[in-house]
């Protein structure tokens, strides 16, 4: 018997497939190709530049008539070989996660649901809340803390910095702006640029963010920080924010978070931790002690898509005082009224804790990834990467043609090919050439940075597929190319 309240529908909507069988076949073709791409992620070239012919085919007028499904499928499949290379075990440049095949499942479900996760009472909101509860537990945050799944640490940092700014100005800044307030914040010289961008975007300006020198271990100098805070107070400024880094991008150094927490409390500063990749080490019993003090932070920003290998993009911000967090963002217009009923219920909503009104269901892939693997397995993979970095550092230190430029603190090794009779400029040029060569030849993809003025070959290991032999392959290639260029 038919339910009159749920009548049977005829043909689908204007944008639904005309032939669901053809569409299902296309899905199966793309899925098989995607699975093969993931199954063979450790094989072949690391990075393959997109061919000119493919790039030229992308330059076309906006389509007015749609493609047949088989033609669209082929257009999609021809893109698969030309990613950045971060799924390959010898992708060592920048801090990119390798992703995991299991992410395909929640991504398909999320696409089918097409949920707007800005608010309302539906299952996606409860999934995100559970992920935040798991994160609070990992970092020993209190019950009244809050959090939000975001695209990455950059937006997480903006959310944290805005909350800190508004709290420092008793939230008058939400309506009046910062006015003449001379708020100042503090980061180390090794801090990520997203902190300066956050100060720019919340209206304080990058000059308000003081850069503090680092120690020989590339950690923020607490004595220099204390002196700068006092100078600023003497000059009529209002220090309000300090950021420690758990895993700097250049060397993987971890600031003294215990010391920063104590200083922040003594000076009445908001204590933020940039843990973009390093905070994930909390999942490893061997590495978690190095993050001691992070549980005292007022805010933490980190990524799931780096060392936890959730597919891009997925990050998180945690705020110790959930009331301050909500006060910094909540502002419901009438059509999003709080305390609603039925679908308008489920208060509080994610829109109360960040800038986005429309949000995808990114929490689903994080939730599914953690359910599939568990934090123990993720932590073991992270610890393995750190052991591999130590191994590489030991090989560099023992090699007559290489020079270690920074201590191996976590998972990053910075070194250079050294020529005894060459100038610094010549050595820099040679090492830049070596990095480009191994990238173009598809052997490996390290990056470069500068350590104390020297151009360094930077090897970051955040890949669960990497093995020691991958590091040996890199060094053998660099050694051969370097000897050929000497």
C-alpha cells in the first residue's frame, strides 16, 4: 500500500543522470582507476609534470552543452597521473600527508549526502561533535572547551587569533574594531607564516607580531621573549598573545611548551600552539612526552591531512574556553535563529564557532579514518617516520660529501652537498640544482629552505609508505649528481 505522504516519484531532476546504468558504469570505471592509483602509489615516478598538450586542452570556452558520460569519464581519468606526488613514499618536500585508500568510502558517502554542515539538526553535526570530543581527549582539554573542523591550520590560526583578540578587548572589537589598541603578539623566528597572515587578517597588522630569536636548537628563546614583552609594556603596548610551535617547518623543532605556558600565565598572554603536523605526535607514546605543556594551551591548531593522513582538506582548532570561542563568532540572523525546533534545532551550530556559514562534511572522513585505523596505528606510523629521519641524519653526518645543517629534532632533516673549495653562493646553487634534478627525473621530491643563511636540502618525512630504502635511493641519486657537477 502506498504511503500518501511519500508518493512515488517519476523521473529525476534536471541534473540527474538520464541513464543510471551508464552512470553506474562510469562510477565503476573511475573507482577501479582510483583504486589502482592508490594500490601502486609506491611505484614509478614521484612527480610527473603535466604535459603541454593536456594543459592546452584545459584552455577552452565555458561549456554550454554537456559531455556524454563516457567522454567526461575519460577527461577525469587523464588527470590521475599528474598530482603533486605526495602519495609516493619518496615525496619529501613540504609537509604533505600521503592520504589513505580508506578515505574513498566516507568521501563517497559525503558526496551522496551533500550536507551543509554549518548548522541544523542532522547527523553530520553529531559526527563533527564526536570528532571534536576525541580531539579534546587527545590533548587533555577540559569539558567546556570547544573546537571546529576546518580546511587547515591557516584558518584554524585565524579563528584562534580572533578569539584571543576579542577576549583581550572584552569583545568590543566585534562591533568597534581594534581602534587605538596596541595589541602585540609573539612568535619565534622559525614560526609558520600563517601566524603573521592571521594578524594581518584580524586587523592588527603583521608589525604587531614580534619575531623572537631562537636558540641553537631552533626553539624560541624564552629569555628574549620575556625581555621583548617587558619592552612592549614599557612602550605602552598591550601584549596579549604568544604562539609556540610543535614542529617547525624548517627543522621540526618543538618549542619549550611548558616554559611558554608558564610565561603566558605570568604575563597574562593567550597561549596558542601551532601544531600543524607536530601535534599529531600526541598519538605516539614515545613522542607524546615531547609535547608536554600542550595541554595547557588556550588554543591549538593542527591538521588531520598531514601526519594523520586524512585526505585533503581537514584541519582542526581547539579553544580551551568554549564560551570565549562562541562569543567571538556567534551572530545568528533571524533566518538562522537559535533555539529552533525540528530541523532548526541542534544548538549550538558550527556557524557559532567560525566564519563559514556553508561547510562541507569534512568531519566524516576524519571520523571514518580514526575508526578504521585507531590512534595506536597512526602513532606507530608517526614514530617510524621520526626514526627514519634520525637514520637519514646519521647517514648524512657520516658521509664525507654531505653536511648536516640542523639537528634532527622530529621528522625533518636539513643538509647540503658540500664542496670544500667552493664559495657559499656556488654551494647554494649546486644544491638547488640537485633538488631540481631529482624532482625532474622523478626519483624523489625533497624541497629547499635556508638554515642560518645556507640553502639546505630539506627532507620532510610524513608518509606512511616511506621505507629506509627510499632514503637510500635519494642519497645515492644526490651523491651521483653532486659528484658529476663537482
